[in-house]
C-alpha cells in the first residue's frame, strides 16, 4: 500500500521535470571530459606540437633518438628522411617521423 502512492508521485514528478533531470544526469560526464581535456589531452597536444617543430628544425650536427632507441648524429637532412651516423663511418637513413627526441640541439648563435 505504501509503495503504490510513492511510485505514482515519483512518476508524475519525473515527467514534469524530464529535461532538467536528463541534463543533471549528463552534467557529471561533461565535467569529467572537461577535466580530462585540461589535465591529459591539452598537455599531450602541446608536447606533440613542440616535438613536430623540433623535428622540422632538425639540422646537420644535431644528436637525435629514433623510436627504435638508436642514438646518432645527423649528417644529412632531406624532406622526409634524415641520415644519421650511429657509429664512426656507419650511416643510416631514417624517416623523420620516427625521431622521438633531439638530445642536444645546437644553439642558434653558434
């Protein structure tokens, strides 16, 4: 007997405020996405943009690390490839997109 009137009252109240209730249910998901964007997505985009800029500015004499972990010195730069000296007299061509880090970029005033 107590369940039926309470259930009927809750149904009438939910029907009257259906738009507000659905928005309040969606609000926590929206807040979580905003927090993830500012704490994870945005900093990662900044790091990727800085890495792409440093790869585009790679020049002869820079020391680089490839995605395979090979460390070497740049001896020749082309549009899509970089020639890297990994040992004295040993040079390999590497795709620029596989560079993950420029270890010691030379200062611009040298």
